[in-house]
C-alpha cells in the first residue's frame, strides 16, 4: 500500500492563469491527507518553469504537443503513486476540504467518487453558457449516494480501477466508455455533494462554440465503437429535433434544481447556437469518427 493517500492528476494545455490558480487551490486544503500533485503539461516550457518556481512540490511531467487531455491524464495516472487517483480539470478550483472529502468518501467500498461543479459567480453571460451546457447535471444540488455517472472534471478513483483499464484510457474521453465498463463490472460510483469544485471563466463565445463542437465530436467518436449502426442511423435521422430536446433537458434540470433559473432564462438566446453546434459535433462523431478533434480540445 502506497504511503501517499491521494494523487491529484491535472492535464495542462491552456497555461496561465488557469493552471496556476488550480494548483494554488490544492495547496490551501484543510485537513488534507498525504498527497501528491501531478501536472502533465504540453503548454510549454515557460509554463513549467513558472509552476516549478511557484510550487516546488508539484511533480511536473513535460509532454510535447499535440497531446489530448485523456492522453495527458493517462500519463499522470501511470506516474501516480497514491491509493486514490483524483482527476481535476485545470479550469477548476478545488473547495478547501476537497481532498479530505475524497479520503472520507473512499473509506467505503466505492470504485469512484465525484461531486458538485459550482459556478464562480461569472460576470459575463458567455461564461454562464459554458457552465449550463457542460455541467447542468452536476450543478447543486447533486444526489448523495450511488449513481451511474460522475463529472469528468471532479472525480477520484481507486487506483486499481484505473490501472485495470489503463490500456483503454487514450481512446477518447473517459466519460464516453469508462463508466459503462465500470457499470458492467457492477462497480459502485458514489456522488458526494461536499466534494465540490468551482468552474472558472472566462471563455470567449466563438472559442467556446468551436471547443463545444470538437468535444462533442470527440465524445461521440469514442462512443461510436460501442454503439450499433442502427442507433447511429436513428441519431442521424433525429438530429434536426435534438437541439430543442437538449435545450429542454437543460431547462428541466435547472428548474428541478432551482439553481440560477433567472440566469438560465437570460442565457437562452446564446444557448440555442451552442445546442446546434453540440448536436452537429455528435452527429459528425457518430457518422465519421472523431478525426483529430480530441487533440484540439482544451
């Protein structure tokens, strides 16, 4: 058994201020168990020198671009020595008790635990667009207990569960197939509301639209290998009405959670193009595969 309780793996592609602030949130943890922070970076030497100067305890792993986020994370998992391997996105800030909450939750029989994705009280509508689109399922309140899926930017695995699937972790976004694999194995996935991260902005609107297309295509391209042709054909036929259904599902979740309802209504005109791009990306992924979209996602 490792002497380290938690290994936190962060894939770094966008540089300052995101990665700096993310790591700083991990250095101010309350009652943190023994841990290590692993930053796998393909942004550049300048970023790595700055991080090494500010945070001397961080384990830096340099990678040459282009590298995908899942590939960077896989490299971090291979280097990790903790009993628990936590994945944190560089666009997020960990709550002050994040590590302590992970350690407590993992005292039970679960394979993975995830939690809430909170907003950073964005000042611009375009940043709320990103939050509502990406994290409407994980905005508070999230359930407490066993679930079928967890947020990819705020999740901690038992080491052996990731090691078992290590060879598959470069094939695409883990959310596209890893949860299904764990479900087949009857693994326990736990949702812990107190395990919270804060999602950061800013994201320019045009930049986000492009990133949303790339992510959707990469995600669907990864799922393409496990979906039968019949389901892909049905998706293609239904695609003209899917943006409205997707927006309706977002609205239903926001209303049910009573979380930022007025802000969501204000965002609807900007959310319509996002949902269209979302579906176009998935359609391209299901029909033609991911292409090089995974390498371009930041």
